[in-house]
């Protein structure tokens, strides 16, 4: 299918050669990504970004291509340079996820705190962004061995996500199911990280709440069983 797409859109190379505008170079880069040639896609996205260096969409596409080619160190430096001059939440979030993936706990936590500062408005999307960041922060803290701190962060994330559910029900009911899934994932993490008796008690309560939302989710049931085994 990828090669058929390339045959259909092969003129992108000629168009980009004679009219190397950012939109044309992006189309060329996306075509290369579709046929699994991210190295060539990087060249095209770099060309587009050189002509429009403050475009966050181009920055995100180039960052994604760097990750796809496993150029993780270069991707980290690229995102770091990009967010220096632009308070851009999505880019900071991508940087934090990459730092987490590479086990750069201190860098990831710092990036997350900066991203939290980027959230300016008070709308539903800000609240969803906060929950995403707090959930990632808890994973970072767990990775660094700070289990109790991670548990406290997840409690905060769970409380925020509860508010998101109530607000989404009124403002954007189409995302309710997705928000329920996110709530349950947070509850699962609460259970996975729980170590102290009071934490396990709270985790069991959280998992039971998640089961009320998604009673047929076997992963949630499995987490609950593991918690009970810890308590015994």
C-alpha cells in the first residue's frame, strides 16, 4: 500500500525540487514517512523548518521522524532547542516522554514542571493536559525509585481526572469514554505503585472505583488481585 501511495504521489519529489516551499516539503516528508523512509523524511522536514523555523507543527513532525529513526539523543537536543524559544505544551510533553523513555528522570521531571507552567487557560483541555503531565510525572518518579512521591502525584492526578469526567459530561460528552479509560489507567498505576499499607488501602478503593466504570476490564481485575496478594 505504501509503494502504491508513493507511485501516486511521486510527483512530490519534482514539485519540492522546483518549488521548495514548506507545504511542498512537508508533503514530500509525509510521503517518505508513508513508505517507511524516515531518513529522507527528515531531510524534507528540515528543509521545511529552515524556511519556517517557528512552526510548531513542522517541529513536531521532525521530532517524530528523529524518534522513528532511533536518533534519540539528537531528538532530545532538538526538542530542547525548540522549547527554549517557544512556550509550546505539546513539544514539552513530547520531550518529557522521550526523556522518560531514555531514563533521564531529572530532565523529564524538569520538563514536566515547565510544561505545567505552559498551561495558561482554565478550560477543559488544560485540565486534560494537567492530568497527562501528572500521570507521566508519576511514571518518572517511579522510574527514579521515588514510589511514595509517585503515589502522591497519582492521587492528585486521580482527583483532577475525576473533575475532568464531571466537566466533560457537561461540555464534551463525546470524549467521556476516553476519559473513563484514562481514569482507570490512573487507578491501575495507583495499584501498581502501592507499597505501604495505607497506600494499598487507597489503591484497592481506587481499583474498585475503576471496576465500576469498566467492569469487563481484565487488566483492572488483575491489578486488584495482585493488590490483595500484597495485603495477605
